[in-house]
C-alpha cells in the first residue's frame, strides 16, 4: 500500500510540474461544467460552492495549487448574475483554496437547450455508448439538424470566442486543455485564431467504431473528426478508444494521413498525437471520506443488512450501466444455488439520472420490476435478497463499498468507471470484483478481476458464484493487487502524464 508520505511526494512533484508549465505559457482549461456553482439565495445574495462532476474532482490538484483560467458554461442564474456584475470578463474564484480565475460562457437558454438537451445528451452520449437500437433510433430529423447548427456549433463557437479572448489577454500563446464530448469543435476554432497555441483534448466517454458513426449525417461526423484533429494531442481512457478514433478519421477524412504504429493523424497541416490517459481517483481523499463520521454512521446502518456474502453495485440508474442484466444474473444465481438462500444479499446503490428523459424513466421502471421479481420469488419474512437505495448519496455509497464481498461492475460500456477503482481502495472484506470487459477500467484491473462480457447473464452468474466460493487466500491476493494497481495509477499519475506531454510540446 502506498504510504501517505509517498502519495504526498508524488502530489508535490505534480504541483512543481504544473507550476513549471504555467511559467512558460498561461494555462486555460475548458469544459462545459465548471468548478464553481453560484447559487442565488432567497435574499438575493449569491453564494459560491464547489462544482460537482468528474472533471472538477479529477482536477482539484490544479484548482488548489496553480494559477490558471477555467472557461465553463454559466449553468444557472447565479453564474449568469456574477458574470453580469463583473467588470472583467474573468473573475477570481471565491472558493477557499482556489487559485484560479473563472470565465463563464453565457448563451441564450434556447441555444443551450438545443446544444445540451437535443444534441449532446440524447444524440452524442447515446451514440458513443452504443445505446441506439439502430432499426428504430436515432431519428435525425429537422430538429436535430437545427440543434447541430444553432445549438452545438453555436455554443462551441461561443466557447472558442471566450478562449480566444482569454488568450489575447496574455503575452504568450496558451496551453489549452479541452474536455469531453460537449466541445469537439473548439480546437479547430481556437487553432484558426491562435495558431501557436498548444491544444489538448481529453474525451471521457468511449469512442465507437466508424460503423457506428455512420448513424450520424456525414457533415456532422466529418466536422467532429476534423475539428478534433486541430489538437496537438487527443487523449482517451483506453487503447480501444484510441484505435477507434484513428480508424474513424481514416474512414471519414480522405485527406488525412493516419499512422497506426505511431498513433498519429496529419491533416490540414496539423499533426495530432493520440494518447491513453486512464482517469483515476485520489485514494487518500477517498479513504478520508470513508473514515468520516458520516460514512461510518452509514456503515453501521448497512451492516445489519449484510450476510455471509454481500454483493454490492454502485451506479447511476441508466441503461448503459446494465443494472437489469446484473439482477437477472443474481436471479439465476439464486435459482441454480439454493444453498445460498438466506446467506447472500445484494445492496444496490442507484443514483437517479436524467429522470426527465423517457428512455431513462422506462429503464428505471424495468430495474424496479426486476428487483420485485427477485425479492418475491426468493425472499421470505427473514430474508430480502435485494436492498435498493435510490438516491444520489455518495457518502452512503462509499460506506457500502467498504462492505462488499463481491463488487459487480457489469456496464455495457463505460469510458472508465471509477467505482471499479474506488471499491478496492476502501473495501474492508478483501472483496472480489466482477468486471465488464467493455469498461475502460478493465484494461488496468483485468489481471486481478473476474472478467465478464456485459451481455453474458450466465457468465456473470458464474463469476459471482466463483467470487463467493473463492478461497480466502485467492481473495486476499486479488484484493491486494487491485489496490496496488489503483494506487500506482491514481489521479496524480493521470495528471502527471498529461502535464509531462504538454511540457514536451512547449
């Protein structure tokens, strides 16, 4: 196990690298969701609080130790009001410990709606997670074409304008780091205005094969590929996504020169490198949360639900997480192994997600039906096979991760899936992980996890049974290896790799 001293030493080295980076060029980070959320109180006063989301959490080492500017959407009325009230385009974060400036992109609400609620989430997110049923969906109608031009393109241009204006306020061309699928077009617009900038793009979600991109009109997919190729580096979660991106550009950009060995693409006079940066967690911070009084209180409440064997899952309640198949596999486990009745329980921590989207509503209903079927088929007065927690309560979920004998992570596909990394770090029972081969975390954890195909209900059932019946020695060895992998390839390493690559381009 990595000691606190070793972890702190690595963080210090990262901070020194980041400070070296910003000495040469200003740093500008760009993402849809920002690190500060301004709330308007009933008395009209505006209060700032830390923003939520994976990008914000992953970049906390930067926000607290490095002078830079973060450009993000004005998400609510509070963000809009502080922007209107500010005499400068950028404002200082008022969150204690933050050393950065904020620059909000304000667009008309109808434009943002088209960008986010018509194009980004219902179209790109579903496409990149292979979630379409192609005989029926998607239906790219006039509303989608309009949402591309008057939503996605418009908002990307607004972000680029803010980035260009920020760049022009500095003496040297900046380092830009652009995050995720909301902002694929930004690198091209910025490159055209600031040709000497260093631009990296990091994509948090999967990149599907060229055949799946054919579900989008050619001018949309081609624009996305070409715009991303104006970056110096495009980063992905795993090698599978890098390969798919190279193939996609090869397929849809006939003037591009793709080098599969070097993993580079040359087009429009720009050479872009593709890199693998597996997103990770901060083990020290996670252990702090797990050991907090609030978490320990949740743990005490959960312990009476645990039996000889406790299976746990922690997920957003959405179709890509494959919750229904997980419960079907558990149903099969109880059917095939009656000796486990009364000796195993399943704790499912399921955070509601996109509750206004009809596909998500239907999926949540299907999950609930599956839970009721398992409990009514096998449960009795003294034993309930499944306990569900439908709430967005991260601390409670962390407490649950401490108690698993088996952690089930069987997503259909995920860019990474940090739950698979959080579990081993806080678990107290030397638990095993049943892990889908199609999540990004599988690349790093497969040597110590029990691998399954996400659609294989029979195989997932067998893997859960193997985990339950595994010898104590094998469990201990696997759990120790999982922890070691996560600690060595933590979020500090994720950031360090990117900063080193940026420095090499400066």
